[in-house]
C-alpha cells in the first residue's frame, strides 16, 4: 500500500525539516476511533479524569523548552508568543480539572414528586452524560491552545469523552510531541493511552467525521474547510453536533467623540491589534469604521505611522502567504480602495503589514466591494470612513456573524445614558458573541464568563470554545423518572455520595 509522508516544514525557509508520520488510511482511522470508543468507560471516574488533566498540564510544563522549540520551528510564532500560549494551554487543562472536581457542569436538577399538582408531577432527576468519541480538528494559528492539547481536547476529556485529533499539517511534529505527553499522562493515572489519539491527512479528516462511532466534533479554521466538515456531519445517517469556528471580521466602530478625544491612541492601539501574531488571530480586527473629518484623519495618520514602522514577518506557511498576497492585491484593486500603507509581500518568505481604506458609500454599493466584508488572514485591515451614525449602522447591517465587535467610545459615551452609544451596543450585540468597549478583541481570556463564538459563520453553534462552559458541547441531558434510588447513577442518588452541587425543588 502506498503511504503519503507527513513532513514538518520550516515556514521561514519553506524547506522540509523531517518526516513526522504518514497520512492515516481509512482502515487506520477506523481502528483509531474504535480504540477510542473502547476506552470511553475508563474516563467515567471523575477523580481520575481530573488527575489526568492536571498530570497532562504538569508534563507539558516540564517539557516546555522542547515543546516551544518544536512549535517555533514549525510556525515561526516566536518563543515569546509560544511561551504565553503554553501557559494558556496548561491553564486550560487545570481549569477543566477544577470544573470536574466541582461538578456543576453536570447541571444536576431534582424535582420531588408532587401528586397535588395538576397534572401530578412524578419524581424527576436530571444530569448530563458524555456523548462519546469527539473528533477535534486542530487550528493552524495556535499549535498548542487550539491544537492537540488545546481547549477542545481539554473540555472533551473533562466531559468524559475520548478524543481523536486530526492534526494540522502546519505543525505535525508539535502535534506528535504533545500527543505523546498526553498519552503519558493518561498512562500515569491508569487510563488507556487511546483516550487521546492523533491522525494525519486531509482524507483522514473526512473519514473521521463520517465514522459512526464519532459522536461530536470541534473545529477551528476556515469557512471553506469548516463548512465542508459541517455538511458532512449533518449528512451522516445519524447527524452529530459540529462545533465549528469558521471565520470573523471582528468589526470595530470608532465614534466621532472617541476619535476627537484620543485619535492617536486608538490608531496606535489598532495597529498593535492588527499586527499581533502577524494578523493571524481569529479575532483580529478586519474592518474598522472611522468617522470622516480631521479627527478621523488623525487616527489614520497614527495608524499609518505605526504600521509603516512594523517589520515584515513570516506567516504560518507559504500557502497562507500566497493567499494573503493575492487577497490583498485583489482588494486593493477595487474602485475607490486606497492603500496608505501597502500590505503584501515583504520578501521571498515574509509579508508586510498595512491597511486599505474605502468610503462607506462605496462599500454599501455591494458588488465586487463585498470582498471587503470577507476575512483576509494576515496583517491587514480595512478602514471604512463614514459620514454619520446612520451610514455606520448601514455598514454594520451588511456584516455576517462575528466572534467579536469592538466599540471605541469617548469618556462621556461610556457613562451609559441613552443615546448613540447604547444604540451601537444593541446593534453589535446582534452581530457578535463578544462585545469589547475601549479595548481590542485580540486576546481571549480563559475565564468562566468568556464566550468565544457568535452567529454564523463565526461559529456553527451557539456554544463557546473558550472558557468553562465549553464543556457543555460534549454532554447531553438525561432525566430519570420514578427510578428507585438504588438503580440511579451515583450522581443522582438521594444521599449525594459524591457531594455534587444540585438544584432541588419540592423539599
């Protein structure tokens, strides 16, 4: 049988570093899924799951130098950025271990029987159970936090679901290294290594989503790739939940009052957000509404200065570089579009940051200008100059769903009195899953109240992929009616032997 090698490639040179693996055959994918399915019972013990997650975090921390070196060699993201990402990754693992210990994610509810009601209410006890094997599709831009040891994997394992990760081709060596650490962690707490597995290859990803023992999937990537997998998940004889993060413009609205108050500060902050990670964050601000007039001109002047001083950098791979250069060229060639700082090729292996400008009236005309409403992955943003709030609102009304929306407001506008700012909050709430005021969307805190998702195409479900409630994606509720206490799961028994939080009515 012919095998297809999987190579680790240096994005700084475009050269192959080493062969890491071979692409999985359909038979190998099936065997991997069956092994994961067979291992699911071992994850039933919550204490063991929590210990597994904490041990995985500890092993990743102990191997930090090796992990960061491997990831930097494959992504060119740099040791500084990757050190922070590794801390985020191990923090997620420990946070989900804490959630398992606490048990609130089970959402236990007990309704006492009440024959006096009409109709009478029987005894009901409800909690959540794991779905089964979860397929995780790793992201290119976060080789740790949204890859093999990332949030999808951590939350699925916390829920009690084995995981099969389809590794991203941009960092296969990092994926194998992290998988080996997770499997060591599993073995050290008495779990079978098959609770976490990795497969490589485009075709393997399709085989994975179609396998009848895969119960759910998580994805972070492009609209095109995510939609293909989403459709495949829905087309199965038994459709499964597909939690995909597909793409986002992350609009920013700068009010006239905010521009008048701190134009230079906003311009510099925007440049920093657009170029963070070389514009390869899923929450990079890709479209910015700036008022016409002198204050807006001062803002764009500060943006021009900051971006003009930004050194070229290396994108995650050469395919992305080519897509960025061609995407910028196509957008810059549209009528009425200018490039005060021309983004695009910065050299044979690098790209330069920049931005494009267009009048709101041109953008509202539709047609070819609709391209400006699509995400362009890399260090570029589109500044839309608007005449008044009505025109800004009309542009917002044409946008698809987003992960985030940001408002830059003046000090007076943040006082909360009814007015244009409140209207803007209401409008962007319909567009995005996270609303930011006087900050920047890049940087997604891992916290219980976080929501990283949004209306389609930002996400294919209403769930979050970041934060404590991400665990809910891999669980389903079950209610037990009039079941004798001895036959109930331990989580629901009257004596509450596990000491879990529960809501009880009718006492």
